[in-house]
């Protein structure tokens, strides 16, 4: 794989909206967040620059699942 292909692949994995001051993935890992919590952070982080209200609805869906899970513990 050439360097140009690696950069393009990296751009798809880490687009600019995930890299403001700390990468979203690094934040999720640093705070030991689970799958549901991580997806909430991901969709909230990118909603302004990617899918708008659709991403907010996705975050809401994951949040509802998380609330249900916590209530059932």
C-alpha cells in the first residue's frame, strides 16, 4: 500500500471532526467507556459536521439503550 492510499484510508477512519483537541476514540478509551457510551460520544461529536439530526437520533437511541441497561442492573 502506498503512502497516498494510507492517508486516504486514515482520513476515512479519522476524519477532521473526530480530531479537534483529542480524538474521539482516545477519549472513549481513556474513560473506559463501553460500546453504548462510546457510540453516544461518537454521534454527539460528529453531528454538526456529518449527519446532523440523524446522528442526534442515533445518540438518543444508544442513550435509551444505556438507560434501560442501567435501570435493569
